[in-house]
């Protein structure tokens, strides 16, 4: 099991979760539209869940079904950032002019 960041983080990137993560497994570059959790580094402590102001972080098995693709986006990001960004853009098209 790992934790996954889902749709409500897109275009928000609050970073409250980053501040409390004991293993620094939550990443998001300036050009990313959301933050991502590295499934290989996450220690499943759940410290990131409550600080998230948009309820975007779930244990993988508790992720809302409609957010299923975000599990893959979080996993892919740490191997191919461009593919993860394209996946997010396909799920939530960027605002016009963004």
C-alpha cells in the first residue's frame, strides 16, 4: 500500500503535505500541475492526509474509483515526468490560456 494524490490537487499544489512528510517522498516541480507521492519511498505513515486542505490524499485502496488513473500518474511521475504530466492534462485539461 502507498498513498496517492488525486484530482483535487490539480492546479492547487498547497504543499502542506510536503512539510509534514518524514521521508520527503512528495514532489512537484514548478511546471507540474499537482504534487506526486513516490510509491517506492512512501512509508505509509499517513502524516500527509490531514494537512491537505483539499482532501486529495488517500491510501491507494481507499482512493475514489473515479480517481483510479491518479495511482498510475503518481507511479509514472518518478520514471517519466512528461508522461505523468500528459496523463494529468488528459484527465483535467489545462485552463485556456494556461
